[in-house]
C-alpha cells in the first residue's frame, strides 16, 4: 500500500500522516478547506468479529463518505479469519485494538471510543476562528478579531458505531449530520437499513419492542423500499449498525450494558436515553446495508460467556430471547413489571409449544433457556434497575414509541393464515403497514382499471372450486336441515341429548365412577373426549359441536373429499364431481337424518384418512413416517366413533404386506409403519379398545344408541346404500358403479384402480357381514368412496382416449355412463334439499321425563325413574337419573352389563305378579315408572293393577306411575342389610355421587345403604373416623354405622392409576399430533435472491432418432470447443458465446488463491468510492478499493488469502453454501463474466448479489412474521 492511500483513508481527504504513512489525528476538508457541518466532530468506531467477508465493502463505504469522519478506530474481537489483518493494513496498527474473542459489541465499542479520545480544536484548527494572518499580503486582517472563538458553533463530539457487516451509502453520514443541525435535541440518530444483498429490501427504519419481547420494526417481511417509511420521526431505538450518538450522552449513559453483549443492546441504550430526557430519531435519508451476519447464523456468537456457549457458538435465538427479557425487566416501570413478567412467561410457554409442534425443538429449548437465564438471576435485574435510577421522563410519555395493543397478535394471525393459505408473506401483506399518501378513492383514470381488477379477482375465485364447492354444499345442507336449525337440543334416532357444557363431557370421560343406572366403573367411550375437545374450542358449547358435525357433515364431507383428491387427479372438474357424489352418498345423508354421529364424523374424516393411508403406504411416491403418524391419528379418531374402521385398516395393512412380498420388496419398512398405525389407536383408546379386541362383535357398533336400521338388500349394498333414511334413491348411483367397472379397462391406471377396488371389496364384505345385525353405514361409506376413487381415476383423460379410437360401441357407452354419473348425484341433492333431512333426528327439549319429575330428581332424595319399553317378548328398560339419559350413557350402560336383580324386578313388574313392588323398586331409589309409547298396552294395564303404584298422567301415548312408598338414594337400614327389619329405612340427604350430611344416633348394627353398585372406590367417614364398607343385598354399597351420630361424609376416590393413565393417554395423543403435523417450513434467507430451478442439460440419447443425433452432435461440438472454456457448452450457467476472459495483469499470482500484492481488503467495488469522488488527483497509484479485473484467477470472494471462498467455518448446521455467493464456483475457479445471475455480471453489479441459496439461515423473525425480527445484529 502506498503512503498516499494509507494517509488518505482516515477521513477521505488529505490528512497529516506520520513517517510511515499512517493516518494522523488531524483532518481538514478536501483541499485543506472546512468540511460540511464543521462543528460536528465524528469518530467512527468499527467492531469486527470474523467479518472478512464483509469488511472490504464496509471500509470502502467508510472512505467514500461525502462528509468524511474526523477519526476512525477499529476493534477486532479475536477474529479467526483475516479481519484483523484487513483492518491493520487499512488503518494502521495503532488504530486497531485487539480484544478477546468473548468480548461483546458494547464492551469493544466503549474501549475503542476511550482509546480514540476526543479530538480537540487544537487537532482540528478549522474549528477555531482564523488567526487573521494573510500569507499573501503578509499582514493581519482585523475582521478575524470580530469572529467568535468557534465560528461554526460549539463543537459537538459524535460516535458513529459501525459493524463489520454494514456499509453506508456515500451520503449517509452527511444526512444524519444535517438532521443533527436541524434538530439539536437529537442525541441519537439512526439510518434506514436495507439488506446487504437485496438492496431494495427494507430491514429497519427504527426499532421498538413489544411487551412479549418481540422485536418490532413495523416492516413486513421482504418489504421493498419505496419510500413508504421515509420521514424523520422519534423512535424507541435505532440499530447499532450505523448509530450516530453524541459522545457526552454515551458517557452519561455509561455506554452499553455489559449484561447485553449482543442483541437488544441497542434497544436498552436508546430506552435509557429516552428515560434520561434525550431524543432518538431515525433519518431515512441515511441508508445503510446490513448483512445481519450473527442473526442469520453466518458466523458464530462467541461473546456469551461459558454458560451460554457451545462448541459451535451461542444460539442467536437464545441470545436474543435473553436480551429481550433482560431489556424489558430492567427498563419497564415498577408498576408494569408484574404484567411484563407475566407476558414474558406466558408468551414463552406458547412459543415453546408452537416450536415443539413445528418440530424445531432447538428453538423451543432456546426460548426456555433464554428466559430462564434471566429469571433465575433476579439479583442482576435488581442491580440493573438500581443503576438506572429514577427516569426523568414519565413512562406514559414513551407509550407512543411501543407497538399498539394487539399489533403483535395481528401479525401472528397473518403468519398463520399465510402458512395455511400457501401464499408467501409478501403476497399476503402487500406493500407494508406504513403507507405513504392515501387516496380517498379511485380517480377517473383508475376507475376502469379497478373494475377490471375486481373482475379478475372474481375469475381467480372461480378458478378455485374448493371454497365455492363448500359454499354451495353448505347452502344445500342448510335448506335441507331447515328443521334442525334453531333453539333446543338435537335429539332422536341414535343420538341422545348432550349436556349443555363441554365440561360435563370431560367429566363423563375422565371420571372413574359413572352414575348411570346403578352406577359402575366401566370405561367411558373415547369419542366423548373428542366431542368435548371440539365443544371447548367452540366456547364450551356441545350443542354447537353436534350441530357442526351433523348439520354440516355433508358440506364438510364434500370439502374434505375435494381437498384429499388433489394428488389423485389433476382435473378440478372431476374432483368437484367426485366430491359432490361422495357428499350425497346415502350413508352420509342417512347418518345425518338418523342422528348417527359416528358415521357423520367418519364421512368428514374418511377422505383425509384415505389420503394419509396412501401416503403412509407409499403407493404414491416414497412412504413417510409423518404420513404414517397422520394416518394413525385419523384412524384413532375415526375408530373412537366407528370401531369398524380399525379391522378394515388391519385387513388393508395385511394386503399391503402381501403385495410387497409379491413384488419382491422388503416388507420390513412398510410393515413397521403399518404396525405403528394399528397399534396407536389401541394404545390411545385403551382400555376401551381392549374390550373391542376381546369382544369382536362390538366392532360393528358406533357412537350413540344401538338404533335398529331397516333391512338392506344385496342390491342396495352394491349401490352403496346401508338402508335407513334417504336410502330410496340409491339406484341413481348405478352410474358410479359402472364408471368404476369401466376404470378397470385402463391399463395405464391399473395399480391405483386395482387398489381402490381392493378397498371396495374389503368394505363390501364387512358391510355384508354386519348387514343382519344393524347399521352398515361406515362400511358402505368406505365402499362408496373407493368406487368414486376408481371412477375418478378411470375418467381422468378418458375423453381423449375415447376420441382417439374409431367410432363404435365405446363412445355411446361412455356418454351414457357419464350422463348417469353426472345426473345421479344432482338428483339426490335436489331431492334431499326438497324433502329435507327426513328422519328421526329433531331439535327439541333435552328432558326425557316430565318436567316435575326432572325437578324432583334434584332433591336430596335423588329419586330415579324406570323407563320401560320394547315388546312383550323382549322388554327394554333403562334406569335414568335426573332429566334422562345423556350422550354416552347408552355405551356406559351396555358396558356395565346390567343388574340381574333389577332385570328380575322389571320382569316381575310387567308380568303382573300381583305382589307389592314398592319395596323392590325402592331398593333402586325408583320413584317413577315411565312406559314409552312404543310399549304394548298390556304394560299399562298390568301396572294399573300393581299394588304400591299410582298412575299420574299419560302424554303422547306414554304413561307415568308413582311409587307410593318414600324412596331415597341413601338410607339407613337395619343390621340384616335387607331393609326388612323392625325399623323402616331412614332416608339420608345425598347428592348425585357424594353424601355430606349429619345423622342422628341410632341402634347398634345399623348400615348406611346406597342405591349404587358396590365398588372399592367408595369411602365413608363419620366425624372423620373411617367406616367399614360392606355389600348390601348382594350388589349395593353399604357402610357399617356405630350407634352414635355425627357428620357423615361419603365420597368416591378415583384410583391413582386411572388418573395417571388418563393423563398418559392425553400426552401420547399430543405426541402423535405433533408427529403427524407438518414441520416448520425451511427458513429461506430473505437477503438472497431466490434461486430458480437449475437448468438440467440435455444428455445425448442412445438410438438413431433425430433428437438423439442432434444431442450427440451438440455434445461433440462442445467437447471440440472445450467444455470448460468460457462460452463453451460447459461454461457455468450455460451461457453461450461468452467473451473470452482478459489476460491476467502483470504481477498477478499464477496459482489461484495465492497472495497478491494488493491487501486483502482491496477488493470490493463501491460506487462513488473512486479517486475523483474523494478529491484525489489523477495518480498512477492503484485505488485500494477498485475492483480487481474480472476473470483472472478469481478466488470466489475477491478476498484472496488462505480462506478462499468461505472466509470462515460456518459454526451452525445447516451451514450456508459458499457457492451460493460464488455462482456455484469453487475457490480458485475462474469467474465467468456476464454469467446468468451468478458471479459478477457487469461493472455495477453487486459481487454479493449473486448465487443460489442452498441452505437455510437463521430466521430473523423468531418472535413472529412481518414486523418483528429476532434482534439487531451487533457483531
């Protein structure tokens, strides 16, 4: 380096230099004049840490400033690359501090500022008034004596903080100093930051922080700078990358907080400046580029100390999280501190859960560890708050500088919507949040364009039939279910009324004791948990959950079928037809009409289940474990509602294993996945699922009452009709069966069509096996979907195949089948909409007994009602409590097995034995006997003649009798336990399950009798003393009472094993859910141009065809011309005819990557950094920042030296690809001029703006999308 270039660098104009040519400490304007904004004395402080890749640009931008700095000093924090060498060669050894590698940015900046010192007027003579001596006339000028001592004003000392990965535009410093002149109250001024590579992309124009710790910029992700954020304004903080801060303010605040070595130190410093009464403003006219190297994991973070350090450096996410928590806790007001702490903890828990669901456990751990590192050291927070003292500005004055209420929530919702809609965030967010001028409406010139744009939007909606299809099906369903919409509860058919609150369903599922009939400890059906979960999401309303699953089952089934058929065929018309046909299958509409909640849920989930099954089996592409877990999760839910799905899945899994063996493939991998799929529902639904395995006939049941169905003929099963309501029009589906048969003729679709028919055959066999025992809706639903899948696959492209053949019987047959397929579902839909959802399901009251009976059941006696129905040959009865049976009670009663003594009592009651039945019924706390309207009339006559019963009323064909004797759930009986002793049973006040009352003294040997089945979980105490349990009448729970009275407490204690297993099932279900959900999308570095699809060169083909001969000729020509030569066929990027590279200049190294005579930092071209722009004369000395001639022994980065193209070893996985910045070239490979989007293009192209992204970087928005980013990169 020449002395001239070294000396000139310090300020960009001729300066005093020592004998060695190093920069001096005094400066003057170019040509020796006064610089612009002369009263401002600026000292540039540059901190470097493994920044060899960016330092040349940063140094070039510094020397190219239109208004140069007065002094510059750099601090290198133990860089492992050539950063220290670059700084020393550029600035001189005396202007470079070498600090430890663990030194943070704030510490390094403070040490550099202290070392640089304050430039005095003695060192900068232009600050003082001139002496008055005129060297031309050799006389003194009197006017100099009238000037003040400082003619340009009192000098103001500034520190310009710079990162090694930021580069300022030539007018950046001048713009900030101009603002300092116009706004003397501004103590901290920050520039507008753009991306390093994408120079139009905005990063920051001021920074704030939310109460949750999010870094808030008010800028959307990938938002382009169009001037929408231009405008000088007060902000909470500006980034340390380019921060201009008054030295006195910096000293007053004590510099940066040592507890924030990196990230959020800028927010903390500026927040303290605000509290001290200073202003922080942003100057958008000052523009800088920032690479955010640490935040994007382009280099390691080594300044966090041993506790936060790993072998690969600290995690940026953890560092930023800890910095955010610390900044909020030490700077917030005392009154807001509890709320801030609560928001931090709650937000951390939610984000941790989100990261776990997104399968990024490292960031979930960083969330917890970052917050814990701060909260577990409260003494540091207390000490920092004491150091800050009492603020000079009320906290309320700073409120406008923070994000508005709900802003972060809105951004999070936008991010979730963008993920689900499949659109990128820029497309979703548009132009940004801070718009410029807003028009009140379109002008005359824009009206036509707006009309066309609205029409185009309608066309876009029309091209996406999914939402339109759902809207149409929903409209049809609302018309058909017009009688099922309104107040009341859905009841009828197989559906029992559900409790009003979802919490009651949770209790029914989780409790170990179920007060159904005489009570029992049987396992609750697991579908109650899924209904309770849906009801909880719908604000605790089970009625809304049932309405959604039943009334909306048809449109939801059509929508899921359309969504799941996307990989099946490409034709949207065929997918829409198949979805409509599936939605109006008799099993789907019949399930709605009959209140069969199980089949309705299966209709909605079956298409998704089928798609997951295909993904897990590998029939389309490579099988995946995520698909297997999704399949297992959906199979678990559907099995809980319709158990017959599980054996169907087991049969298909066996068929897949056999198919793999036949094809000669190893069945181990698919077998393990299928085994996991089948075992998962058994484990998650145990012990209920174990009862299914021990009693296989229960596989043919489903959720709800075991309501009988009409007999179905074999023809009906063939046409996918299970019988019951809405089964009469199944003949209209004959076209679907014919289309599925015709699909077998497609030789090119043999595998998918054959698989669909295999599923249809298995489902048809199961439907035939269960046809005589009840409802076969689930089996026929699977059968119908399989037929539709075969028909759709066969019809895809069938029109062209039929048209290619000569006219014959195929064309008329295809037309007839197509018409039948199209007309059939439409006729079914119109008919269903016209007649309504005709069936036993209705909306009415939930009480199944008269109102006064339901009210009396809530008294302290807890009386019950015996409901009798059926026929003379087979009497049906149910012992109900309260207002009647509720959802889930039918399965609990069936699982309990009944009470043989009660069955005998009911048989004797309806047989007319003539004996007094009041004592027998009283033993079960039965006060009322209700005979249903479907019971024979003889039942009423027999009960009228039974002693101890009194008829009360008769409504709708049903009759009600009352037991004359007083009955109660809890009674004190004689010691023999039979209740027939000398003393009458004494009623005891009780609740539905527990008893808490006072009892009086009595005789020895008395027993407390409960009208509930005996169980080991019952516990009773009298004045705190345990009572001995006993069994009364061979089935009822009893406790031996002493003669004395006291406080009686009877409870049922749930076993610890039951509670633990319930929680274990919930945790296992959550794990399966996480495994089934798609992982977080790979983060794409926003600061790189998105790489297009690489062109695949055509290979010469074997054969004698024209194309093969042409390709072989091209390959031969390329070899003859030198495949590796520039512009040849083998040139990178495939650019034909590229001009040859110029010869290497004299003295250039002959070996690629060898050291050059130029310093390593003299590489990157920066516009405006030439000699003419800096006031230099024409000289033969090489410009130290001139770009090297392109094409000669380029090392890939322009830095040369031993580091080649990577400059440092990337410390994180996944690593960035050095080729992403080199156009996929290796270090030392020659660059290709004008390569298509790679390497160097023309003289003005950014040498870093090329290449292709080949690995994810650190997401700059750890706390949300759009307006938040992880933190300012301060290294």
